[in-house]
């Protein structure tokens, strides 16, 4: 393996000082453009690669961003990561991805690993088993740049980028109410997680505004995955001595997919017997036997906005604590029985 090309070698080739080479390679403005181009061409020809370790020691930055992802099996979070990566790359940062698998202990270990790697900041979407906020408070007390995305921790002193969860859940429930559905159940998310609380609150608000009684026995926790949606729907159907709901609002699309399987296994039809709506517009939503009406979340934009906010904090361009909300839209398909998209 050949030796690493140094700034001194490039300087000797071009006939300038090492400082001028350094300024040109770091895109400083105080270098003549013709000289800059000669330096860049010589660096390419010699195969120069930057010494990021030395650079990070000088600048006290690693130009890396840590990302904690709660799950990667569904299409929402890969799209978020795509948005994060694009903004980070354009700003000169690389990502280190970690996966909590919806487990709070794994999430804490992931954060510790990212700290050990000296990442410049961390993007976090909390696990559904989040137990306490002490780990986050420790980072905030250290002035460590963190931004929550999608699943947020309110009132803790950190910025968050999310969608209008409560408003969106209210809107899709109102959609069902406007088409004559009154007996509506909700497969809810864990109440320790912000999106679980907000979407349940939106569901309740829609029914209360329409003066439709909320049947507490029809609010069943499903979690965020297919198996939870399946179990929750089976439970609803098994306790249907007084009749089953005519419509279901699921906390997200994977829970809706599991519920759809349970409905079909019970010999019931979607939407003729039970209508169902989801949340997120998973890539599979339009491919279901009864294509799923859902709330479309702009996952890519959530990722972009979260990365931009974190980089602004790291680079001290905008350190204000903000709640950044990205708007959603309802996508109507056949599963709600209200007309297709």
C-alpha cells in the first residue's frame, strides 16, 4: 500500500505554500481561483484523500451524525433516513445508524455507542417501550446536540420534527363520521410514546365534537406492528357480544394490516362489514385486497427537516428549541367504503 499523499507534496507540485493548499481544499475564499483549480487538479491526480482524523482533532468535530431508529421493517423509517442522509451528505456529514428494535434498553446502549464514537449530534425516534427520560435529560444537560423526530419527548428542552398527529387522527376519524359511521373503534399505540397519545387524543376529539359516545372497550392497544394489530382486532371481535364496530381507526398502517387479516379470518368483509383506516401510507397500503385509506406522512420531509435542524444546532446557526410540524393529507381508498382515490 502506498503512502498517503500529503499537503506538502501537493504544495511542492504546484509551487505554493502548505497553508494555501489547505485553504484551497477547505474552500476558503482567500485563494485565487486559478490557483485553487491547479491545487484541486493536482490533489485529484496524486490521489489525495483528506485526513479526517486530523481535521476532527483541529476542529473538535467528527463530521458524523448518529441516528437512532426504532424499527426498519416498514417503509416509513427508511424514507426518513433517506431524507436525513441527503441533507447530511450535502452538508459534509456522514451517518452512523443504530437500531433499537423498539427496545428502550437497546436504545440507551445505542446512544452510549454514538457518544463513544464522538458523533457531533444525535437524531432520536424513541422506542415504544420507553421507560424514562433521564438518558435524554443527561444529553440535554451536557448541551449535546439532539433532535427528536416522529416520536418526540415534549417539554424536555430539545427540538422535535414530527407530523400533526392529533390533528391528522381527528381528521381521518371525522372522515369516517362524515360518511355515516358512528360505531368506531381505535387500535391505539402505546401511551408512553408521543404518537400513541396524540393519535388517541385526536380520535377522542373527533367523536366528542360529533357528539358520538366513546366506547372505552373499543379502544384497544395494538402497538405499531402487524401482530399487535391482529391480536387487538381479534380481541375486539371476540368481545362482540353486543355487536362489533362498523369502522376501525388504526394507529398506523402495519397495525391496520394485522387487523385486516383478523377481520378476513372471521369471515367478515372490508369495507362492507367493517371499514378500516390507517396512518402513514405504507408502501403496501395501496396493494391490500381492500386498498387502505390512510393518512399520508411525508417521511422524507420529516428526515430532511430533522437533519437540517440538528446541523443548524451543531454549527450554532439556530440553537432555539423548536417544534417543527410537517403537514399530512388523507388518501382515500376502498377500505373505508367512502369512494376510491
